């Protein structure tokens, strides 16, 4: 029983990391309607940036989070403006190739600059264990959970109450109608892509105290993030949050009860089954619930 | 009923045709270019050059095989290495455990890959664009992780070494030229298969399915079936290449055999060269692979990642500047130059059209019976207990206000919608009533439909559009072309038969819809507002055309808002309002019906007129 509770707890903490990455991916897919295959590489870029800030300027990653979020926002906005926007009218497969190409280029650029070595940043405060009722958690994981909840809450507030948030929601519902109502759709897309990337910026600063960075770290996380996004109904940030928690728990339980090296097989199997049998996601958030 | 009686059976003709083909510059230029792959490494005696050329053959073959699914069928698989890996591992394990020659073992790999491709393709083909790609990546990852997990079978992450037995039987050689022969042979095989598909009914069908699934269904194409054929062929070829490459490298590990990065690369070569073209994948590979290999050779380990960076950047630039790829963009101009060479510039001479499917059956007898059709979309009942009977040889007009449920009725009697309750019966070839279950089956049983919102295959020419319909009764390309030309002539599209369909004005598109449907040689023709938005003269042309079609024995149901036209055309009219049949009878009776006038003009009008 104790083991099970600890595993569930681990799952939720792991899920909060997936939640932050997946919420960004969901924003981009739900609003710009582009599947960003380079999303994981944004995470990788953010992690190297946090690493460099920490290793050379001695910045704590939780402090670096601010500049890294800004950097990733700019990166995302530029990708939208210069790569995705010219292709919005193109065939779907061309858009897929564009983000896949970007992903390949970024991975290999990192390989060229940093080599295949692991880089990690030691942040003792984040690796400190906290015990409560016999269960242990790392401070870094708790921070991640808090940030995930704050992110979803903040985005909810932003989308529901601000003019820009309404413009973004309107664009997601119907691009042409929004255009006719005077929404600057292209700008909304640039901002949304930036926001989606900024979420990853936040994630990268929170992840680096716990995971070392390599050029291919993005692929590892993004495939899981895609599973989460599909599970959550693809367009809903709340769905993505819940989906992330589920995948976190599945990861944690299957790693313990089945085999550590097969946990990905388990959630890829879930992914394929969901895609085939319930493409609107587990909770039917799939339509009109931005 | 097919063309057999018309084509003269001269035994030598095929042979003569083959020799004549060799004098066509398109053929001899391709052959000369291909032979360079063997000649260059023969002249430059260097292990490095040899390796580069073997690699080119391997990747060009992989890319060409991928293109059958990714290009022709438009299903962007990013997990294609799964078939390559399965081929390689199966062959290597069969050598290790059973001392089976790779020449035999590779067919075991093919069998496994084919099974796997159906298991992946069948459920995943319903997924749209990026989600299909993601699912294929997921399958690749699952297989890779399993191959690492089951160390006892595959050797796990540490890898597997192929037993080193030299000689042709074992596909492992000291003389590296032998590898080139086999690699070149595999490349030729995939190119031939790819070329064969491109120039066959399957190739046209794949394009049709890629462009518009609904219109393909209406032309009797079994969408899932043709896509499965494509993925099975592609998987088999990919698996063969994987088997050979494993012998060439003599070492297998999950990270390279099931590599996502390589899966992306082979798709990328096809995009750079031109998706959906025969020569595109080869061209893309020839341009990119040597660059990457040279960079690796010159810069060594310091360039780790350089080739990938170049690949990725080139990919992004191509999508932004040349989305059609090199062949797609420059191909037509280049072909023109080639055709100026001696022996070039040949045209297809279209033979005589094959005999049309004969329509048999007694005029006036029921040919289609729809009983109690109820169609609910959530809370909305689009058709509420509609029953109609269609008699052979008649023109039945269906009228009713907008939103009455006319098109929904059409979709049910052509198999595009399955009614919530009720049945659609159709007189089958044996004269008995049958109830087909899918739209393509309806089409093959002789129900042809047009779409209210026209559904042309935009990138195909007018004639090719019509050919998609004609293929249903005439599987041979020449027969289909001739039959399509006959249909084009009938609807006055012959002059613009080589124009891409997307460039046609609406009148032309409406006639193209009719022509493509006619080419399926239907016994029942469903026309959905073919006169809407047409000029006066176009309308008159269409009325005459419909009469002419009926006179060939075809039974017609037409939805129409143009009252003058439909009243003069129809033998019988059915009026639908709010999903119900409110009147039925000959045109004169129907226009006088109080309920019909109410439905169109409102009760107040009826009262004011004192009807």
C-alpha cells in the first residue's frame, strides 16, 4: 500500500513536468492548428540556455527561468513568423516536414556545438528530499507541481478575461470569422506560438536540476508530450493537464510493476489505442473547449 | 464487354513495343543516368567512393519505397524504418539460428513486414495528417524498445553480429563491387515497382484517394484497400533493402535498425526530389547523400551532427521555397528538353474506346427502393421516415426548400451515410435486391453520384479526373483513357482535357462531375444540383445532356432548384420538406399541391391566394 501511494505520488510529480510541456504543445496545436514536431527541441534549447546561465554566470535555474522564458518566447514567435506562417496555406505534409526539419536541424546543431556529452547542473536545493507522512518527494518536483498548477490557472485567467485571450480563443474557433471581426490573426498566431514555446522555457528551467541535458533529450520528452496531448483531446489545456497526470501515473506504475524499460511501450500502446478508438481524447474535450 | 474484341491480337507487337520504347529519349536518358551508378565506382577505384555509391543505392531504394506510401498515397509515415529493421533482424536471426541463406531469409522478413504493415496501416489510415505520422513514430518506438528489452532474441542494445560466411550464398563479400551489384539491383527493382504503380490503375487511385477521399469513393475506389496495397508493397520493398543492408554492415543494433532519424531522412530525400514522382526520391538521395558522406569523410568526428544539421536546414528551406521538390518544380521543363532529343515527343495515341457496360433490365420495374429512411445527427432529424422507389428508365426530380434533407437522402441512397434506421435496396447484377454497405460498393453496383459542392481532383487534368471514374469498369490504363475521352466528348470537355481541374470555371467543374460519374458507367445516376450557378446556355446544355444520358438506358434522380428545368425534365417529382416526403406525382400535379406551395411560399401566401 505504501509503495502504491508513493508510486502515485511520483506519478503526479512526474506528470506535472509533462503537463507544462504538453500545455505549450496544446496551445500551438489548438490555436495555430500546426503539430509542432520541434517542440521537444525547444525544450532542449531551453535546457542548454539554463545550463549555460548556471555554469558560466552561476545563476540558479529558478532565476534563469525568467530570461529563458523570454528567449523561448522569441524563438517560438520567430519560428511562427518565418517558417510556419508562410506555410499556413500549404499542404499539411509540407507543414509536418517543416517542423520535422527544424527539429532535425536543432538536434544536430546541439550535437555540433556541445557534442554528445551529458551536461547537468547541480542544484542542491532542488534535489533536497522532503518527507511527509513517510513519503518522500524532491523539492524540485514540488516546485514543478506548483508551477504546473499556476500555469494552467494563469492561462485560464488570461484566456477568459483579457482581450488578447478572447482574440486567441476566437481565432481558435474560426479563423476567418475572427479575421472579419478585426482580429489580427497572424499576430495572434505569432503570440500563441511564442506562448507555447515559453511554456517549454519554464519547463526547461525546472527540469534541468533533475535531468541532464543531451542533444536528443527533446525527442524523449516530446513523444511523451504527444501522448499526453492526444489523451487530453488535443485542444484543451485542461485536458492536457489531466492527461499529463495520467501518463505520469502510468509511467510510474508500469515502471515498477512491469519493467522500467517497458514503461514507454505501455503508454505508446495507450497512445495508439486512443488515436484509433477515441480520437477526441479520453474526456471528449476534443471539440470547442479551448 | 471490355476492349478485348477491339485490340488486334498481334503477337509481336509487345516485343516491338519494348524496342521502340528504348529509342524514346525519356527511356534511354534514364537508363544512361542510372548506369552511371555502376560506371563511376568502376572507374574511380576507391573504397570510399564505393561505399558512397552503395549508400546512395540503399537510401534511394528506401526513399523510393517510402514514396509509394508517403508520396503516392499521401500518408506521411515517419516510422518506416520499422520494416527495414524487421527485415534486417529476421534475416540475421535466420542465419544465426538456422543457417538459412539471406536470399531465402529475406523473404521471411518480407512476410513479417507485410503482416506488420497491415496491422499498422489498417487502424491508422483513418487518422489525419500529423496524427498518422505520430502513430507511425509510436509504432517504431514500441518495436525499438521491445527489441532492446528482449535481449535473448535480438542481442538487445549491445547489438547482433552477422556470422561472417563469405560468398554469394551468404551475401557477404570481400570484393565490394558485389555489394554494389545487389544494391543497384534492389534500386532498380524499387524504381520499376514505383514506375509500374505510377502508370497503372493503382497509381491513379492512390492520387485520387490522396486528393479527395469522398470523390474517390464515389468513383468506386475502396479507399482503405488501395492504401493498404500501397503500404504492403512499400513495406515489402523496405524490408528487402533492410535485409541486404544488414548483410552489408554485418552488425545490427536497435538504435540504427529502428532509427527515427533515418526514417525522417528517407522521407526527406523524397521531399527534396519531389513527393509522388518516380525519379524524385532517387534524385534527392543522389544530391544529398554524397554531400553528407563527404562532410563526414573530410571533417571526421569534429563534424558530428554537421550532416544532420545540413539535412534539417535543407528540409526547411525546401518546404519554404520548393514544396513540389526538384522534379515537381523543374520536371516538366526538363522533360520538354529531353523530348527534343532524337526519337522524342511521342504522344499517347488513344485507341478506340472499349465497349460500354450494357444496361439490361425491364423499363418501369423498381431498380432502387429506399424504405423508411431515418437519419439523425444528434438532436436533428434530417430525414424522417422517407421512402422512395425509383423505376428503371425514369427521371425522378427531387425538390424542396433549402435544408429539407435532399442531399442527406442522396447520401444515404449512395452509401455515403448509413441511415439511423431504414434500408436501401438495389437491384444487383443477378436481378435480386441487395443492400451494399459502403459507398464504393454502391458505386460498383452502378450507383453514380455527383456532389453538390464539386469535388474535382484539383491537381489532375480533366481527362485524368474522368479516368478515375473509368477505371472502375476498365482496369487497363489505355482502355480507361479511351473511355474517359468518350465521356469528355459527351459533356463538351474534350477541348480542355489536358487542363488541370483546379483551373476550370464552375460550369466546367459541374460538367466534369457528371463526366467522371458517367465514366463509371452507372445504371443509376444521382445528380445533386448540377445546374446550380450555371448560365442560361449551360443549363440548356445540361438539360439536353441529361435527356441524352437517359436515352442510353440510365435511370436518373436529380435534386434541383431550377424549377423550369426540373419540371420539364422529370417524369415524376418527389417533394421533401423538413425531412419528410410531402408530395409525389407527375410535375403538373405536384406544382398545384397546396402543401408544396405552403412549403415554398408559406401558409399566408396560400391563404391570400385563396387556394
